[in-house]
């Protein structure tokens, strides 16, 4: 997952779904680390590990979202919706469920 940071080409629903599922698992693990933070002992390092996990998973998720938008023949600038709370969840479900647009689907 961390080595697939290419913003080129296209990503289908399956690839996008796998990335979303993996990111949910990674974020759940980061949340678990955050819950175990104790400022009185060495578990303060969990904050550092949590930040590293989120940092290293950020670029691949943005890359696969951009590739999925290209697969739908949409403007990749719509990746900005990932940064708007609540809308990002609806946007992810839309990208997960939307079908690929082909040349036959366009109206002249």
C-alpha cells in the first residue's frame, strides 16, 4: 500500500475499495494507539507512532482517490473533498459505488 503512490493511470472500484479498507484498518490502529497514551511513562511515544502511521498512509490514499477520479472521467481536483469533514465519507462511498464511465456513456 505504501509503495503505490502513483498519481498516474486509473484505479477501478476494487482497487479503491481495497485501499479504503486498508486505510480504515490503519486508522483504527492509530486510534488504538491514541487511546493508550499515558503522559507519565514511555507510552507517550504512541503519539509519535500515531503521527507516523497517518503520515505514511496519507499520500497513497490521495493517490488512489485521484486515480479513481480519472477512472470516472472526473476532474482530479475533486480530491479536495477528502479534506472536508463528513463530506469525505460520502465522497468515499460515491467513489466506491460509482461505475466507470466509458465513451458510450457520454451524451453528444
